[in-house]
C-alpha cells in the first residue's frame, strides 16, 4: 500500500518549515521509481485523473466488469517521482511534463 502521493508537501520551502531535510524528497523519488517496478494487483489512486478512470468508464451504467489496467501503477509512481523531481531542477534538471 502506498499512500500520500501528493508531491506538494515535498517542496523545499515546506520541508524547511517542517524542519525536514531535502533528502526526504529525494528518497521519495527513489522509492517511487523502485515501486513502479513492483507488481500490483489492485491500484486505487486517490483521484480519478490519476488513472484516466473517467475515460475508461463503460457506456452502459449496468456494466460492472472490473477495470483492470496493469499500466496504472507504474505510471502513477513514475508521475509522482517526476512531480517531485520538478521541484528540484538543480538536482534533476528541468523536468518535462
């Protein structure tokens, strides 16, 4: 289980306010990239835009087949890593989105 995937709290100024070092953000990046390679059976992101859920809804509201997409987990973890990397351009370079 991976929770708290919001990148906003990894901003350098936020970490300083909390008395935390930037290594926390860099560890988050490393962990997200490592987790992207882990097999995940069920991925339930916090927000529908993180999985393109709306774009994959069936046309029939009575269609209860599960939505299974093995690309959701790695894409979510890689996106979270990129979001934090973008907060540290001096370390990771200019991130592209």
